[in-house]
């Protein structure tokens, strides 16, 4: 914002989405009442260093960094504002005086400060106590999604167009009859709902567009706290054995998180009829898609995947719809970010709204016998899978034994069979085949006659 733009706004005076506050040695005592009111209404901007009559008093430059740090800390303190929120700060110099602008978004949640709800009208901020008034705010919030927030200053050229091209190709691969992939990039972004008008009648690209197609720099400048954390905590439960931090676009974020899952979780053999089902993919791709599709991106809290020895957790900031545990057999699915969720479905990364809960519930007993799952819809949505580790180890060993039996049978049928051929037939990696062959050699069940090229396998009968 330029000084001329600032002067123009100040000249118009305070309004539904503009608030002036003077700032001496301390932050104004009513600052977070206004923050709370804007969050609960239509969002807005607070100008620190401007008097009610529009006179620019400014902020002492010696206090500027202190104020910025205090605002950042307080906005993340649940004792001050709940749920916590990320606020963008912008300093502008006008007539040699510093004005600090706090950009407060409209939130998809109902916020309190000092245990009191505030909303905004033309006359300023006011408290809400009556249950009927609170219910009205809640009902209105249920129809608002922060992914739809418009950023008028973001231009098409701020996006990584290779990501848009890749998305269109993936949509076409997933459904050849879907013609979204045939559109030019700008029309594509409009058609999927990533270009909108806000309540101020400003047009622009949405937060969802930035998250999917923005460069890493654009994403971090828009949401500095945005990240996914994946942690392996099997041996070091107080710290971690392996860690992945993801701060990139949602397209790559999904792939990176799935690579982490595939690296650290088993994929037991399972047939549904005559078709092999990849249980790991069936269960965990849905859960990864869920923490992407249904998280509250305006929250400064990260989304987590924690893999422990006896449980697996998926936790993401959330705008709760039901509060408490979800009964997987009796629930009504709610899209927390309908635009992001719809695109994930079109990409083939998710099946449908609610499919995550249904698939986890259906396939988890085959993944780990006696395993249990909880879905908890609170300010942090949690999916917690409790594993029976003893049963899982027995299942893994049985799977290994079956694999080795198949290798023995295949070697009897073709004593020249190669490692690559075994890997392809068994649908496991070459390293997996080598692991089983080494075990069979140690058990004196096979031996290799001749070299790697031209050699043969001999199965030794007990």
C-alpha cells in the first residue's frame, strides 16, 4: 500500500472494515477486541498510529519492532485470542510518520478475546452475549470458507504455470472425459473457482489458487506459518527418527507426504476377491488427502503426521462441524474447503467427501488385526490409528513366509529366473527380493550355481 492509497482510505474515515487506533508506548487495550470483531464479521484493517478523526499521529520508530513482535505473539496466544490466528502486518510511512496496518481476515471460525465474542458494525466493535446472536454468527460461518479469500494484488504471473499444466494433465489422466484440461490456464482457474469477487467487489485469485499454484515464495509471504510436519517416532518417541517438513504447493505436498508414508509404513498383501488391494495406499492416501483438503489454512498451527510404534496420528487445524468423536457408521461429511476438496477429487487424490473415514474404517482391520481408529472433530481434527504391534509383526512375518514360498515355487518352475522378473511377478522391489533370497540362502533352502549372468538357482529340498 502506498502513502497516497493510505491517505485516501484515512480520508474516508472508519467503517465496517476500517478501524483507527492511536498508539503511544503500549499497544491499545482494545486492539484485540477489534481483531476479534473483524475475524467474526467480514475482516478488515486496523491502522495503528491514526486518531479517530483521521489525524495521523504515527508510531515511534523505537517501538515499532516491539509492537510487531507483541502482535505476532498475542495473535498466537489462545489466552488472548481463541482460536489463534495469523495476522499480516504492513508498515507505511506517510508524511514522515509510521503507520502500522494490521490486516485481519474474515475467519471461518467464531473467535473470542478474553472469553468474550465481539462483532463489527458501522459504529465499531460490540460484545455479543445473547445465545441467539451467537447462533447467527455460527450459522453464517458455516457457509464461509477461508480458502475463498480473495487476494486482489496476486497476479497470474505470480503462479508457477508448470503446476497448472501438470494439474490439467492429471485431471485428464484421471478422467479422459473431463474437458477442464482443454482450457487455457486463465479460463481453467476461473472454471475451478479460483478467481472470485470479495465483499468489497474486488476481483482476484483465491487462497486456494495460491496454495495449489503459487511459488514457494508467494505461499510463504501469504501464509508464513504454513507447513506440514511428518515425524517418525518409533525408536525416539520424545524426538524423532526421521522428519519431513513441507512448505510447498499442495500438489507437491501430497506427493512428498505419501513418499514419507511409503518409506515408513508396511504394505501387507491383501486380496479383495481376485484383485490385490494396496492397503497402505487405500488407507493413508485418503488421510493425507484429508489433512490437505480439510485443514484451516488461516491458523498458524501446523498439520502433523506422527508415526509411532503403536499408533499413527494425523492432526490438522480445523473448523469443527460436530465437535467430539465421529461415529464412522453414522456421520454427515462436511467439506471444510470445498474448492480444494473438489480439485483433489478431480486429480484422483481423493474419492469423495467422507471417503477417508469410510475407507479407513473398512480396510484398517485387514491392515492390522485388532487395530482401532478414532476420528475427533475439534479445533484440531485428529485421526488416531491404534495398532496391535504384536499382531502386526506376526502378520508381517506370515507375509514374508508366503513371499519366500512363492520365490521357491517360481525358482522350481524356472531355475534361470532373474531378480527383476521375481520383483515384477511378486510386485515388490528388487531390494525386497534380495532380502528374501538372502534369508532363503541362510536357511539353506536355495543355492546359486554359477555367476549372476548365466547362473541358475537350485532349490534344496529338506
